[in-house]
C-alpha cells in the first residue's frame, strides 16, 4: 500500500487527503499549527504530525517522523512554502501544486497531457487549476489546432477567504501573455497559445473564453462530440452562469459541491470560418484533485495511463463510458 503524506489541510490538501483515502492509499497529514479546520481530521482519526513542535493537539510525531513514514509527500501548503520545505524531502517522492515554479521539480504533470512522462518520477508539479482545464480541453483537440487565444476571467478568492479581494474592481494582469500560456507549454510544448487574464469579484469559479484557429476542418457538432467523449470534461446545456453551474453540482449531492470536471457551456460551442469557440468553467478548489491521484499512481509505476485515469474517475464518481478512456 502506498503511504501518502499530505502537507497542509487547506483547500487542496483536505481534498487530496479524502481522495487518497478513497483510492486505497494509507494517508497522513502534516501541519504547522492547529486551526479549527483540523477538527474534522481529528474526528476522523486521520494520523496527524506537527511541523513545528507542540501545536496543542495529540500528534503521531514531528515532521522528520512524517517524512520517514511516507512514500510520497504531496505538499499543498500556500505558494512559496514548498520551496522552504523542499530541502527536507530526502529519500521520498514529492508532489507540489501549480502555484510553485516549474523549475522547483523540472517536471510539470497533467494526466491527459503527459501522464507517461510521470512514470517513476521522484519529483513532480501538478499544474494549476486553470492550466489543468486548458490541458484537458486542448489535448483532446491537439491534432486540430493551429493556435489558441484564451481570455481567463479569474475568481478573486476562495469562498472561505475573508482577507483577499478585489471587492469592487476588475484587476487585469498587465503582463502579456499571462503566465497560463507558458504554464500550459510545460505540459504541451507543441501548442501555440496566448493568454490574457483578469480577476473579478466572485468566489465560485474561473471562466475561460477560448478561440482556437483550426488546421483541420471541423463542425461544431464534431467539437461538442470530442468534448463529450473526453474524460473530465462535462458539457452542460441550458446553464447561463457560474452560479447555475455550481448549483448543478450542489443538486448532484457532490461533497463540498466539488466540480472535478472542466464544464463547457454547450451553447457557447461553435465553429465558424475555421475558428473554434467555447466557454468553460473551472472550479479552482477541486479540479486538480484527480490529477494529484493520477500523479501518485504514475510515480509508483502504473504504466497504463487510461487504467489509472479511469480508476481515479470511478473512485471520485465522475467516470464516463469505458470507451472514452483510450
């Protein structure tokens, strides 16, 4: 049994913990301090370790004990903290999240884009929520695309965050391209992409407006069919906003209303004069969770990409028809 250690129990960390346990991995958590968020982990009797000595609760050991007890560390701490932790990760495999620089691990992972390159790796970075959605949608179309332009409309903060913003502004990323295009190229170097981004006062999800110039003929029905038959992409009809989409996943009874899929508004799908268009929604809190589980599987030698992805999807309750996994 693979022993997974998750560092941090925040937005991504708590979801990776749950998904790791559901995937049959032995799972432990390391934290810097006690916060009320940990009460659920304590109630569920998850093994807890302290990174900073006495934190006022019973723990199984210190950070060195934690590292020794794990086969792989998934560092889900806030941006730039994994860099501080990295020198301590010796004789253990490590995964960091998309807020870190590619240069920290020199390998960026996204399941549909480059699963095979992750096999038996010791260090990996799972790309960010926005990049994950772009890898999924563009991998499915890579044989058709000449170049891509994406406008990213980013949520300001997560729903629980009372410190961030903006509250009454639209904040553009003035550097062009935004970091999302170059980040995609760490996984899919062959795609010619330009990106621009703004941040807006909402917490539910990001939204991408995509324009892709095609090098092969395609009808909008073809585009829709490709999306509908690609794992981890969901096409929804009749929905008009990110709020509608999130409500759909609440009504499905998803835990934390998690939306692991990139969700495409069906009515936005179009092909005109050799250009493909669509709009998709990205749930920043959960979309990278399946990729983290797949990355663990790849690092420990699972060579069958589609078997790994299908089993992860089945565990999370998002599997499509078996023939979609090929």
